[in-house]
C-alpha cells in the first residue's frame, strides 16, 4: 500500500486536490479490501465514499482482474478449505466460518461472497454466506418446515447484490423445495417438485447467467440435468446418449459442460459442451501425460466489499 498510501496522503494534504472527489475515488478503487477497511476509519468523508453502492460495484469490477481461488481436495475425509492468493509466491489461508466444512460444503462463489454448508448429520445442516475479504459471515435462518434437508444451490443476479438459495428436502417418494432471497432475507416454500438433485460424491451444481444446473436421480444413478432459473421455473435437460462415468458439471466460459472421467480408459477424459437450448451436446477428448493426478476442486473468487446479506446502503 506504500505508493497508494503516499498518494492518499498527498491528496489529503493538498486542499485544492482534496475537493476533487474523482481523484480520491480512483485511488481508493485500486486498494485491496483489507486496506479499504482501514481507510473507512480515517474520516467520515472517506467512509462515505467507500460505502457507496457505486463504489462497491466499481471495486468489484476492478478486482476481477486479479482473481483468487478457493480450493479443496475431492476427498470425503479431507476437511480443509483454503483461499489461494498469489503474490510474490503462493499463499493460502483458511476461510472465515468454514472450520470443519465437509468437502462438498462449498456451494459456489459469486461477487466476492461464498456460500457454504456445514453438515452436522443427514437431518441437520446450516447454510452460511461468507466474505473472506471482510471476514464477515452470515448464518441463514433455519426453516421451520424443513424436513430431511438435501442439496443446496445458489442463483445470483441480475444485480451484484441479489441472490437466491434453493434448498431441496423430502424422503424417497415426495420432494419439495424452498428458496431464500437476499432481497427479503427470508425463506419461502415452492412446494412439491418433480425432480430433486442427485446427491453423490460426483454431484455438484453450477450457475450460469442466473440459471442453476444439477444432476437428477434415476434408478441407474444420474438421470438428467435439473434446471432452475431466477424466476423459480423448473425444467430438465437430457444427458448425452453415450454412457458417462463420474461426471462433473462446470461453467466453461459461460457454457454448461460435463467433464467425464473415463477411469479404466487410460489417461483420458471427455468434455461434453451444451451447444444450444435444443439439448445438443458436442464431445471433446482430452489426454494427460500419465502422471498421477490429485483431483482438487476449485471455486473462482474475487475480492469484494459486498455485505453477506446483499443489502447496500443507498
């Protein structure tokens, strides 16, 4: 912060320049969140600039040029979750509120916020929204009607401070879903649903342009892809006809893709990319050099001043 700190001091000590808010704002926008939290305590004027919704959004856009990653080994017995930052070398640090998080507990990252789940048992878990940069953690309220809680997914947008958390529940025959909105700060019931996400070691979800995708269950295991949009409309997409093993859902440059581990077929894996809304899949083959690979799941993360509840002061 030396260069930017000197610039801030220069602005402060020169009365004519201090009144030029645009210059001060441009300097502050280039600071990391940790430094901005210190700057907020300097004076009310600086605090008012940093707290503005327009500043929070501009700073998020600025920090997207230097993303970091949350990563954890794909291992049911591994409980460590880390934030990877790259400076002169590599540095990792644990996430706030994520002590003891099960490896499937990291749900997603969006606009500097991370959604994670603490699984206490098959019948009890809590959902948290955390901001690693500000060290803030929000524990979502428990639903009174929730029975046998299941998979969780998050749809975010269109605004940077808007998100919805979908939570499925039910037994072997009847399934339901409820949704938490950052706008209302509460849960509401969607009621019974025809499909529920498939819970397995290879199951996950992704959100692309405000639409959430999960695998669904069938008698053979994974049946199709469940689709839920921000308007809470449910639909499904058929999987490729070819038999697939241990698939993962990923967002590849805005395209929904399946990554398939072929297991016994040597050192090869396939990527299936969804071409359009007509459920057309295109297959790509990839090979690696035969070295042992430790599968490590990562979630892209961008620093942000956004509060965990999504509410920005106007």
